[in-house]
């Protein structure tokens, strides 16, 4: 152990040239959760990218889960699905949207992953028989993962989950402290805190920030920058007070006020030269900063729009105590917003509780009849299923533009089988294992298609190819937006996250009644997209995939763009 620690304490003297390859920016949070560390880290990363640097992010989560896939979205928000199949925290979606780049397993770690790796190494005698204590072995595993990203990037932003002072994330702060000791010129710390504005005082208060920084100081950490979240911009008086009490220059207290759109944050940071200050402290030269893309986007978002539509999302992951949680559908909401900006549309989203629809609740039915478009998104299990199916039936029969995503495709197939083909009792075996007509069923595990996700559970996760049928709505959408992966083969690629599949035994009977299978896997084994003829319905499209995970603010996904166009065209006025 003495030899191990001695080698570490030598710091920069033992570094190889490769250690200088990247700079590391740790981003922590204080005072309360949900401040927007992810948006802060992503916005700073986007700015640094405009200087010509290769930038990436990594999220360090506190929980013992190995990924976010099995966490109830009501509890922790939307699970973001990556191209490589990772089911991650919604902050990874923020990274992709701001940095316009794909992220995956290497950009995400949990305390469960860290401890599992250390324990496996201990079992396999990787530590040469020493006593394996939490310190230094656990933070060293964190550092190894962070530095792995540094091999391919110039700058790595490391977002620490949770709030400073929590027991669960001390290991991540230790990882920062160790890296700062070893590489003092290559590692900095940004602390995001909250400045409350009590209504009876009507001024921003800096004391919570001061106490949060004291927490950091007690761990041997001095932040280089403080980013203050608040209702309003932080004034010079507050900046001066925080600088004095927290050992900073006043210019290193960065204001991050509430904004009309999260995509304005890079411009707000740029106005304070946050990126330039970071480059200076990291001893990196400034490139020519080009903000034209961000300025154009923000102008588009803030512009007045003449068209108005109301889209109903048939939801089940919305209730949390006495509040409604929208984070459960974050990627979908972002995709719709992005498409609305590019369509010059004022978009209203109405959440319609699927369970209340199932019970024929008058208010839920009123909401359904008031919307201009219907979306049935991802879902699991039997709760609210009949409510979703009734909404699909309403959209089909009343020619309301319909978009089904994952479960929304499966249940659209069930609804068609029941109410058009006449297959009574048709269902998915996920809900009714004994159904006489298993339109959707589970298939035997095959390494060619699926991954094991726990005992008895196999899933398709990540990117899968799909062949589109010519002269279909799906084909025309991808063709119009030049979105084919390989046009010569009518091939597209989308991300998947599901267990159950369309039962091929029912293809012919459904198609005989006007059901269109417009997309299948290249080997024709999986049904990937379904639709209804445009001569009988203005827009009825459903996909087994999740296009919402690939939409970006400057690159809206074609399906959402064309769906909203159909909703506008079909609006009730």
C-alpha cells in the first residue's frame, strides 16, 4: 500500500505525455437538486466546441443501479436511450442536443458500476493481495473512466450527480480532489448553486451559495467558478459578496438566470465570456468563436408564430404526489418543441391521463376531444392500456393525426385487430398472456437481436436498421428530409428500447383489411413501422423505434416535423 500511495503522490512527475491530452472540467451542484447542472455543463461544452475543441461530457450518477433502465421515470425522469443501447439519465439527452454528437456507455457511470468493477477486480486478484479500501481504489476507478474519455477529446466536462454534502457522492468529489492534485493545470471545478428570492424580501440571497461552497472547502475543494441559478440575473452586489466569502474574483461568479428557452444559456454564458475565462485558466488558446448557429436558433424559438395547434399525449408517467411531472417525457417534449420551431407553430401540449381515459373520466374525454393530434408514447405494463387503446380508436375513427411510439405502435396494432379486423380479445401478451389473439408477443431470446436485461428479461436496445416500403408515408418522410442511412437499400436506422414484438402470424390478416406495414428489419423478421392509407386517414403512423431520442435543436427529426405539419393542416381552427 505504501508503494502504491507513494507512486500516486508523485503526481505530475510520473505522467506520460498522454496525460496532457485533455483538460477536465468538473461540474458540481449545491443547495438543491434540479438546478440544471446538465444544461450548464452542456452549454459550456457547446461554447468550448465553437472554439474548435473536441468536447464531450460524462455524467457520474450516485445510485447503485447499473443504468437508468429499471428506474421508474416518475422517480428520476425520462430514460435517455443512446445509439449503443445505453439506458441513461436524461442529462445525456441534453449533451447530445447541445453538442450535436452521440454519447453512450463511455459518457455515463453510476456508483453501482464503480463498486461492481472494484469488487470484480478484487475477486480476480487485480490488486495483488492488498487490503482494498474505498479510498483510494473506488475514486481511482472513477478517474480511470474519466481519463478514458480524455484519450479521444480535448476537453471533458464531468457532471457530478446530486448535491454537495450528500453521503452518496463523496467518492466523485474525492476523484476530483485527487485529479486536481495530480494535474493542477489541467483540472478545474465549476460549482452550480441557487440564489433564492424570497417573496417577502424581494432580493436574491447569497447565503445558501456561501454555505454550499463551505461544504466543498471542507472536502479540500475550492471551486474556480460559481454559476448562480436564479429567477433573475445576479447583480454586482451579490457577485461581490459571493466572491469575497468564497475566495473568488468577482468576474468568476457567472449568472445563469431563468430564460425563455434553455438553448439561450450558451449565449448568456458567452456574454459573460465564461468560455474564454475557462480556456484561460486551462492554458488553452482561444479559437474564433462562432455563435451564429445559436443566435439563429434562439431567434427562431422566440419569434412570433401565426399557427396554433394542441397535441394530446396519452400519458401514464405524470403523477408524483400532488404534482405533475413532465420530465418523464423529456425527449418527446423536446422533439415536439424543436419541430414546432421549424414549422413556425405555437404548440400546446395537453397531457391526458390514460388511466382516467380507461375509466371514461369526463374531464379526460373532454381533453381528448379538444386536441388536434394524438400521441401514444413509450410505456410498460397494463396500467392505463385500455385508455391508450381507446384514444387510438378515437384518433383513427375521427381522422385525428396520430403518432405512435414503441408501445404506441404495439397498441395501435392491437386496436386495429380488435376494431377493424374483428379479432375479439386481441391483445399484447405483456398485458394478457392468455389472449386468444396475441398481436404483440415476446420472442425467444436470440443474441442476433436482443440483450439480456436481468433475470427472464430480454430487450432490443440501441440502434437497429429498418427497410422502408416505397410509396408509403414513412418512405416519403425520410426521403423528403434526406434521412436515409442508405437510400439505395431504402435503409434507415433508429433507436429501440422494448421487449415485445409484432406477431408475424397476423401480418396478412391485418394487411388484408388495409393495415400497412411500411417498415421491417432488413431480414423481414421484425415489423418496425405501421400506418394507414393516406386516402383514409390524414396521418396515422406508428413506429416500434424511438425517433424522439435523435432529434436535435438544429436538426429536428423528420417524423415530428411532418407529424406537426399534418396536425396544422388538420387543425380544428
